[in-house]
């Protein structure tokens, strides 16, 4: 059950029943727990409309709410706010139901599920994944998990950069400098080396640049040998990418790169021309938004065109992006498409979405932007020599640091630390990213990232392991508690219970808004509340029925930590 929609509907009904007018309750969590759990603000707006004293109206609504079993108190405050405090027994009953729901932990599925495509990660073929790919990959994967758990049909699509200018350079470059043994041993490293040589050569040698363009043209025209080389580049790149994704625990339902839409591009351009959306300008085919009717906002004044075909006949990724939108509607009849891409690309997506709208596309298109990972110097994180930090090296260092910290700080057995280095180290990297508001830049700090105290992944993993250790010590199967009654007496029991009650609202809010940090914030607060509960409320040493009730609260905490970490793509070890 989702608590906030339930209370919102309860408040709206109380307003209608007492004031005989339909109005939203405008429910918000209180900022100070001393004032209650939630606040209703809907009466304030009605007072002016009804020409009545807002406090008097609020008193009527509060009296109606106070009679409901879920409400312990409904008190009017200020000019007409209504502070609600939930009934402890009602909370205990809701948690008892969640305790029995081991499949979903009390989180209901959406009433109206959608088919949603999530476009994320999207590295370029023949290049190593670097830290810049981290955010799209793990934020996108978390969004997929959240939406899927919420009840939607979700297609995770890795829209690879596997077509375009770089392949002409790679073809001529491999013929000039390629090393077959190196390509077999370290394919991405070798392809990057060759590409850098070819790119530099093309800038200073026009004949070389022209030969690369000629090879690209042959590739796009279907030349058998160039297609064979291109397929080889894609194959070896895919193998290297899979290794990174395996370490991150990230999977995709589709790997549809730009090449998948190549045969659609002429039709896209023709469609834009026939619809009067695009026109020719100096040999190129462009969309001029400032010339089109129905375009609003910044785009209506934008003079810089959205180019869909260059003067030499070449297409751009803007063209393939339009084709991709159309394909996703045709193949999956998708209701929504979410693009998890750096927020600096917001301008491109505004243009793309407007072109799609002008073409009559009804699928909802959303750009989920994110900020940059910064180094200690306040600049985008790089290696000491100023090159892009590869994702593989970042994960290697995370694992090494996690292993050392577990041995040095926790005194963990070296063999166990070795076993846990990947889930703790990589989990720490993921959490450090996902705990951020995704639109913000953040500074990468190893000391804060791999920490067993404070708002860090290892702290939450350790909290989960502590819950598991209680059941191990008791030699008790948590499933045996399914019929347990929960009684809330101690203040720390009550605080923990109120936090546990929020899971459904947090998960749905995170899924609906593409904000995984809501889940991270909930988990951190939950771990802190459990720590206070564990310190002040003896579990195993308590007598029945208190012992069973506190074991039930421990099990709910364990499950929510595991569930939440899992939705973020982070493992929850049972022992640390």
C-alpha cells in the first residue's frame, strides 16, 4: 500500500464531506517529526474561495480525519494547516502485512502499467569505456530496475555508437598500423591506438583524410571487405564491453546501435521534406524551428538549424535518433522512451523531441540528464597525465581499496576480504553516484566512497549484514516470523517503523521521476534508524512477545536494505 496516495485521498474525502467542495488535500511530509507525520495544506486555498476563516474550515476537516483508524491525531496549526500523526497500531498492522509479503515487501504495482524504453550507457565502438560512461550506465540500469519493479514493461536499450566517420579512419588506420596480435589480446586498446594515429594523420594529410572518407563511403554502400572489417571492430568491442558490464552487473534487452537504423535514414529525410518540416539550405537538409508554425519556447526563436543531412549526402546522429524514435513505436508500441544522457545534451533532445512531435509522434519522450563526475581539482575526473580515466581502472582501484580497508579497518580475514572486494568496492562506486541528485555534478572522493560509516555503500551493506547476523545467531529462519504481531512501544521502535512504512512511496516516487537517489536516501535513513533501534532495543535477549516483534522489525529492515540495494544494482552480502 502507498501511504501518501492513501492519505491524500483520505484528506480530499474529508474536505468534500465537511466542506461540500471537491479539492485536493495537498499532502506533504512534515519537516519536524514533533508536529506529526504529514501535513494537509488544501484548506488554505479553499478559504479564500469560500470566503471563510481558514482555521475554522480546517477544524471541521481535522475533526473528520481524527475519527479514522489510521489517524492518531489531526491538529490545526498556523493559518489553517492540518498536522496528521499516524496511529501506532495502524502502522504496526501495515508492517505486519508487509512482513508476510516476501515477494514485494508491501510495494504495490502500478495500476496502469506502460511499455517504456530506457536508452542508456551507449558507448562508442572501438573506444574504451571511461568514467564519463559510469553515470549513464548505472543510473540507467537503476531506472530500468525501478520501473520494472513498479510494474511496467521495460526495454533497456544500449544505443551504441557503431556507425559513422570514425570507421573510415579505422579502416585505413588498421591497414597502415594495425597489429593483429594486439587486436586479439587487447582489442579496444589496439583500436584506440590506431584511431588516434589515423585521426592525427588525417588532420595534417588531406590525401589520407580523403582516403578515409572514401573507405567510409564504401562501407556505407555495402562494400563486402569494409563491412567485414567493421563487423570485426564491433565484435571485438562488444566482447570488451561485456566484460565491463558483467563487473557492473548491468544487462540490456537490446543492443541496437546507430547502424541498425542506417537503411531508414533516407526515408526520414524524405518524410521531413514532404511534411514541410525540413528544407534545403546550402546543399544540406535542415529543420529551422524559427520558421515553423506551432513551435514554442526557446526553439521558436532558434536560428541555428537542426541538420539531418549534410551537403555531401552524409547523415548525422540527429537523423538516426529520429529513426530510432519511430522504430521504438513500431516495434514495441512504446508509451514512453527515456534517454539517460549527460545534461549537456539537453539542447539536442529538445530539438529531437520537437521534430518527433511535428511528425505526429505521440510517444512520451523524456531526457533524464545527469551531471559530471569531478576530480579533487573541481574539473572532470581524469588520470594524472590528463587522459580520460578508464572505467576498468576505476573499478580495479575500487576493489583494491575495498579489500585493504576491510582487512586494515575491520580486521576481516584476508580470504573473506578477497571474496567481498568486488561487491563492496563496486557497490561503493555505484552508491556514491546514485546517492547524488543526478542533475548535480559531484566530486569523486575515495575516502568518503569506501567507508563503513556515514552515507556510503559499505555502511549500508554492513547494516544488512548485521541484520542477517542476528538471525544467524538465533539460528532462526526469518520466514518463520510471517505470522508475528508487531507492537510498537519504545521510541526507537516507533521511529524505525515509520521509516519502514515509507518504502512504497519512495520506490514509486523514484521510478516515476527517474531519481534513484530517493531510494539511497531512504536506505541511509533506515540504516541510521536501525542502528539506534539495535543499540537501545535488545532483540534476542527480550522476552516474548517483544522478542518476536523486534525480530520482525529486524527482518523488515533486512529485506528493505536488500531490496533497495538491489534496485540500485548493489549486492547485499549476508556476512562482512
